């Protein structure tokens, strides 16, 4: 992943100049660093839990088929931001969202958008693996069943293969999912998320509850997934973000998006001093 | 490198630690005493009742020896073997334990269930029961069959409960029109419909899952043959052929399937099947020997007469509580049907749908608190409610089955709601989040993820509540249920009768034997029923916890 | 295998370093040839080729920094990256020295020292560098140690050659042969510098071997 330095239009918190037109970064050599079409874009996103503000005017673009990572100290709003993208914050009664979140140009918080329909295009994997107490097969099939989509063995197999789990469970598809190990359960959750063929997969600290070997498998998996899906991942592990993401967004305490750009630039030469201090560990 | 033996005296116990340890032990002692008070009081109660009901001091010592030898010892030895404590006999195959548990569950479960069904169906009019069994099961089965065949879930989902309601209506119509005609049919034919057909279907589908399609059909066919065979056996042996049908297709058939399954899948566990045989066989052998050797048995009031005959207020030895027993069971069934759906529905609303903030939220909180209050309202007050509502407002006659069932249903409703709420709360929130994340609506999440997870807890809570209500006397008195009836209720709108009332009544009888013997025996029957219900609740809970 | 793309990046780095070494060795060989044949065109090509070497050096340097920043290598991976980083520095210097050979070719007026076989010494140094890179590619520690010894031989030859040049110069003076002082100065200084540069290339080859030994066995014996 050799990416050269390049100017990125969305560096400062208050930039509202992000446009939904495809972004092409002008740079000399490396092909990897070309930012493709923007899939999701937020504009001046503010989130309040009651009177407390969790996100401050966050404007961010997420390019398709890349891994975009959000890092930042605890409580800086990165999970809140993630949950805005698929309107999971709707389930929290005290949450209030202002601003726009655009998916392929359409504002997800408009009146006529059905959150349930939305979540069928934007899938989510959570921090703690949460397989249903059903068989492995039924877990993978669940999403398709509730969406009235067809379910057959082939689709289930494909999803499990994509999640690098097929070989380990192909003989025990009828067994309860709760008998799998933590790492396997998390890969099962990923399989069931991609079984419905979403456009975007959101991951909220997917490996933080796992041991290093399982974490490594998940990281490899995420890199593969980015070939087919747009992946947005929240992680408190900076090194993980450095390893697997193409773009990194840094949130700091108070819900402020301080910098966003190609991972290589953010980790080698960040624009903001605050980001530099955070990354080098000089402040939390 | 030797450890430094500097100053390690602080590791040993000193006076301070000793005193603390003593205080701890004293505390534990006091707690044990408190526990013992409760346990001992209960033990005293059981001993007292047992002495009065069973009259153990009237039996010869040889009687005890006899049963000790034929029943107690074999079953004790068998249990020791199964739990692997009889080393010199060798270790039992690991499957023996499971097979044994299943064998006891199947044998005694099917026995109890079969007898209850027989008693209730005979009381209520077998033709009516048969009609409702058909009308309530065929429409939903058709709907589900359609759903599976064509993979349709959009309409067949809500279609299933609608078809049940339709079946109910159809049942009423058919019962009114064809009821009398069907009543002319011989009882055991009707029992074929009530017991044999469902048993054939259930056991057949079980066989399909455990073996194969072909075996499933064979099993169903076998059950269908067993039914009439049981009737013939009954006629030949001189007891009610209907009972023969029930025993053959409701008890023998499941046991047969169990044996076949053990032989096929868990062959090493076959000794587990012997458990019920040892127990029942031992008791039977003991009884036969008792009779043939002429040994005086217990001076027991718990006799077949008591259990199977109807009441007599003058002759204690002829007094029976059969109608009351059946009556109580019917009331429990009515209670369950009325309170479970309503209670579960309310709990689901309060836990999953009710808003948390704003006016809706405040209303929900008020409801929540008041439901908990209702659980503490004295049962007499519920009797008053039943009186006002069903007798006065609806104008029903006093002491009907439906009134009794509804009143007691209201009594346990708050308990069912609270138990169901607890069960719903115990479902981890991550499961709901996971379901929402996959694009499921709230309704889908509740139905597919939350409810299945919470159902065992709900069932357990309901069964325990039913167990409590089976012994409620005051409300039944208030709504005018007759203490003594000489036959079991015939339908929902016939006069109810219940065991606690009879117990209460016999306590006021002039003849002393009623007050000691019959009362104690009847109480024992009630306690056993209660224990059976609680045991079922615990079994349900354990089974789903282990899954 | 886990972390496949990371592994691929490490392999790519190794390939690129080897490619750079091939490039540099090629330039060096061309430099020697240009010197031997007094081929000015070839000399120019060598001089202009240095840009490519420098660019490659910067690219690889960036790659090493990226790997450290983004992949958090440890243990042998980290030693490999650190060693590769130093080796490309040595290679870049060899590239510069090869360019010097081109410069000398352009400066030369005539070659007059048949006793001094610059080509042979130059080939020896070239072989050393080639072998050092092979040792790096194959992680061959025995070859690394052996290389250090060959450097002694090279140094000896270079010293001898330099002495031969100076002796010849003095003898010529004593001969009283008619010479063009300016031409002679240029020739001699050019030749001495060439010999010194060849010796330096040998030292760089030893550096490569030393770094390789450190990378494989964490042994800094050759790193003085």
C-alpha cells in the first residue's frame, strides 16, 4: 500500500465543501490511492443525547470499496457516528440527529426514508459477537428471511466462504451457533451480515473482544471484504487502523472530526498537531 | 535459591483472624437455623398429613419389608448403577443416563397425560372434544402445509392464528349441529380421533426426524393400528375400551418409539430403559405379593375409591374426589388458555413497545407499577370481582366452569405478566440489536428472536402461577361454586367443582374420619398434583437452559 | 496465511532491493567497460542513469517508512526492514561511485599503466557485491562471513595497485622520459581515484553482508 502524499479536500472539521461528485485525487504514481466514488457522505452531522452533544458538525465522505477507519479516544463519538449511518440511533429514545447523511446522494434522515429498508443495504457487525441462539445455517439465513429474500444452501455456503468460515463449519451447519468459539462467532456475524448482499458493512470494534489470533483472521477478512463491499470500521486500536484501512478519520474528545485522509498520510505525516499528539500517544 | 525465611510469621493465623473466622461461622449457623425453621415446618406438615392420609402405623412390619425388597431396593440399586457408583458392576455406558432420564419422562409423562386426557375428555363429552380437536388442528395444519409447499410466509404468517379462530368458530357450529349425532357413536371411536390421530401425527413426525421418511409413515401406521387394538383389548379384558385406546396409542406407542430410537441411535444406553420397568414392576410385584400373602398394608385413606369415585357425605370409606379432581384440572386448563395469551401479550407490549419517555412512557410506568400491585391483591377480592363481573354484569349462573376459570385466570394474570416481563428482560439486548442491524422490523425481531428466547421462562412462570392457583378456595366460594358435585363438569357452562373446596367442606363434616383421614388424603392428592406441575415447570426450564 | 498482504509487501521490498542492486551493478559494470574502452557514449549513459537509481532509492526509502508506520513489524521482520533500509543506502552510494567511473572516462586523455589491471580489481569488487546481494536474497550467513575475508584481499590488491601507479610515476621521473605534466596529473589522479572507488565498492559490499548477517542472526560481528 504505497501511497504518496496528496492534498485531500476534506481535512478540517468544518469543511462543507464535500460534494457527492466522484472524487479523484490528483497525484503522480500510485494507483491504490485513487479515491473512487463516494458512497456515503455526511454533512454537518450533529448528534445529541438529551442535552449532551456527542458529535459536532461532522462532514465526511466514505469512498466505495475501501476500508475507512475511525479512530479516537474513548467516548469521542466514533461509535455514535457509525450508528448514524444506519440509523441505529433511532432506537435510542434520547438521541437527536441534525444534519444530513447521504447514501448515494439521498438523505437518509429524510421523512420518506424507512430505516428498516435502509438497514437492508447497510449491514452492521457489533463489538461483542451476538449470534442468535439458532443453528449456524439459520443464523446466516436470518437476514434474508426477514427481508423476504430467497434462501438456499448455495447462498449460505457463499456467505460462509466469504467470511472465511466455511471450512470450519461445513459439517455442522445444524449445530447451535453458540457452540462456536468467539472468533468463529464473530466471523459468523460477518457472514450473516454479508449474506443479504449489503452495499456497506459497518463494523463497531469487531475484533476488540477477541484474542490476537482471531483478531488477525478478522483483519485479513476485512481486507478481503473491501474488494466487494464498502467497509467502515470503528476501532480504538490505532495500529489495527494503520494495518488494514485505506482511509482514516480521527475523532477527538467531544465528537469532533479533526482529520481525515489516506491512512498512510494520517499516520506518517498528519496535518493536525492534535492528531499527531494522539497518534504518538502523547495524549489520550 | 532458598526462600528468605525472614519474617513470615504474619502468614499464620493470629487472634484477630481467628475471631473473624468464628464470627463468620456463627453467622452461617444462624442462617442455617433460619432455613431449617422453614424446612422443618414443612416437613412436620407433610409428616402430619402423611400420617393421617396413609396411616403407616397400621401396617405390619413385614409390609414395609416387602416393599423395601421388591420396590425400594431394586430401584435404589438401579439408580446407583446408572449414576456410576456401583464400581464392581462396571461403569455404565455414557448414554445410559440420558436414556434413563428420557425413559422416565416418556413413561410417566405419557401415562399422566393420557390419564388426564381420558378423564377430562370423558367428563366433557368425547364428541365435543373430538370435534374441537379436529377443527382447531386441521385449519392451521393446512395453512402451514401450504406455507411450506409454496414457501409463502407473507400471508401464511398471520394466517395461522386466523385459521385457529376460524377453526374455533367452525367447531362451535359443528358441535351444535352434529354434536348429538356424534354422541351416538361409541366412545372409543371418538377417542381414536382425540388421542390416536394426534399421536400418530406427532410420533410420525418425530420418527421422520430421528429416522427417515419411510419410518415416519410406518410409525404413524403402527399407531393407527394400536388404537383400535387397544379398544379391543379393553373390551376383552373388561375395562373401558376408550381407556384402552388411550393407553395403547398414547402410552404404549411413545414407549415403543423410545425403545426403537434407543436401539437404533443409542444402543449402548439400553439399560436406561429398564428404570421405569424396575420401578413399576417392583411396585406391582409387591402389591401382588401383599395380596397373596395376606399382609396387612397401610391403613390408608388414599385409596382407589378416593381417587376414582364420587363423594359421599356419610360414609368416609366411600368418599371419593374424582369429580373434584377432574374439575380442578379443567379449571386449570381454562385458566391457562385465558391468562397465558393475554399475559404474554401485555408483557410484550410493556417491555418491547411501550415508549420510555413522554406521556406514553409515564403511562407505561403507571401500568407497570399497578400490575405488580395487582399481584398482591387478596384472592378473595378477585372472587368479588368475579362475582360482580360474571354473575351480575354478564348474568351468568353461579359457579360455572367458565366463571371459575376466568376469575382465577384474572387472579394469576398479574403474576403471568410479571414472569413474562422478567423473561423478556432476560433476553440480552445484543440479540435485538443484531436483528435490527440485519434489517428486521421490531415485530420481526420480537417474533423471531426475542419470543423464542423468552418462551421457556414465560412457560415456567405461568406453570408456577397455575400451580398456585389450583389451590385457591376463597374466590371459588365467592362466585358460588358448589362444594360437592357428584360428577365432573360437562362443559364450560356447567357447574364447576374443585378440590380445595371439597377439602374445605370435609373439614366441617361431623364424622371425625372425614376431618382426619379423608381430608388428609385429599390434601395429599392436591399436593401431588401441585408437585407434578412444579416438576414440569422445572423440567421445562432445565431443558431449555441446557439447550 | 495470516496477514497475507503484509507478507506480500515484505516480499515486494526484498524484490525491489534486489532489483535496485541489479541496476546498480549493471551501471558499475558499464562504468568499468567505458573506462576500459574509453567509450564516451557509454560513460554518458552511466552518468545519466544515476537519476533512476536515486529515484528508486527514495521510493524504497518511502516503502520502508510505510511498512514501519503502518504494519508495526517486530523481531525478524523489523530487522529485515532496517537492514534493507541501510543496504539501499549502500547501493545508492555504489551507484554514485559508478557514476564517478563515467566521469573519469570522460576526463581521461590516455591510459598508460599496463601494469595495473584496473579491470581485474574492478571485477573482483563487482563479484563481491553480487555475492553479497545473493547472500541477502538467500539469507546465507556463511557467505556473509566469507565475504568479509575477501575484502582483505581486495584491499591488498588496491594498495598494491596504488603503489604501482606511484612507483611508476616516480620511475618515469627518474627515467627522465618526456612527459606532459598536465596529462600525467589527470591520468594519475584519475587512476588513483578509480582504485580508491573500487575499494570503496568492496567496502559497501561488506556492509551489505554485515547488515544481512545482523538481519538473519542478530549478530553485529561484522558491523564495525
